[in-house]
């Protein structure tokens, strides 16, 4: 398994925000995690302001599998609105992220970056 890439074309701007998540997933829950992630990411990429989504799996294997997602947003407001909507939908549908993470012993490192123009 390589990576899942969903791309929308937009011009690069300095105000774009990127959420980079690293997931440490016990191998026994890998399929559950992939199914859950696909459901959530479909909601995110349909949200106004989403410009890019990539999903990677570390090549090394062991009892813990490492995944990384990079999700781009037009601006901080788009990111904030998407989070509010996804949290609301999660509570309404039972797709609670924290509950899933805890039940499957998944560690998440969550960071938000802005792009730095160097070229």
C-alpha cells in the first residue's frame, strides 16, 4: 500500500494552511483504521476550502504501522470551519474521532503548518 492522493488544483498562496497528522496504528487495527480514515477524509475533501489531501504509509513494517496525512486548506478560516463541521457530523453519526482513537489504541501527532516560499 502506498499513498492515497486526492488533489484539487489551486494556485499556491502564502496563507494556505496544512494539517499534518501522523498516526501510529497497531497492525491488528490497520484495516479498521483505513476504513475509518476513508470515511472521514471524504467529508473533509468535500468541504469548501480544501485544496489537497495526501495519505502516506511508512515503508517499514512492525507491530505498529505509521501513517501520515497532509491536508491543505485555502486559509485558516476554511480549516476552522471544516473542523467544526466534521466534529458536528461525527457526534451526530457516531463517527467520533477520539472514541475511535482510544478504542483502537492509535497515537496521533497533530500539527498545523503554513507554507514558506523559498523558491
